[in-house]
C-alpha cells in the first residue's frame, strides 16, 4: 500500500513540477513565433502604403521593437545550432533596420527591409518545419 501511495505521490509531484516549469519558465519557441507573427501581420497590413502618417510610422516602430525583443529572447533561450543563430541574426538585423527607417520616416526602406524580414522568417520556418524542430 505504501508503495502505491509513493508512486501516486511521485507522479503528482512530477506533474506539478512540469506544469509549474511551463507556466513559470520562459515561453516556448512556438509561443514566441506566434507573438512575432502577430507583429509581422501588423506590419504587413501597412507595407502597401504609398504614404504613411506619423501614427503608422510609430506602429511600424512598435512592431519592430517587439520582434527585436522576442528575437533576442529566442537567441538567448532557444538557439541550438549555427543555422538558427544566423536566421535569428537576420531577423534581428532587418527588424532593427525597420525601426531605424520608422524613426527617419523612410517608407521605402521599411518596405525593402520588410521584404527581407519576410524571407528570413520564411527560411527559418522552412528549415525547422522540415526538421521538426523549434518552430511550429
């Protein structure tokens, strides 16, 4: 009887530890990608503009800063291999350039960097979906 209670107590303890580590720990790579996807879609909705207002430039900047923060978190917590690091660095670079272009109100540069950001994100998702790693 005590062995059965010990097994049940151990199972419950492991379950609680697993649940608490997921909720307390850093978000998963999939969660970060989903969050970055929302910011990416926000920028995508505005990239076809021929002109942009100050409010739209500030939105570009906000989206880019959020992607930068999430990419840095991803680099620190989840980057396991050289390919992933290179792709993360590309996303970081292009997001930073979008933020700079937003500050100088250069819509053409935002659009150019957004296209490059799109390619970097697409490459990462193709690689890691095919290898069933990291990215959902």
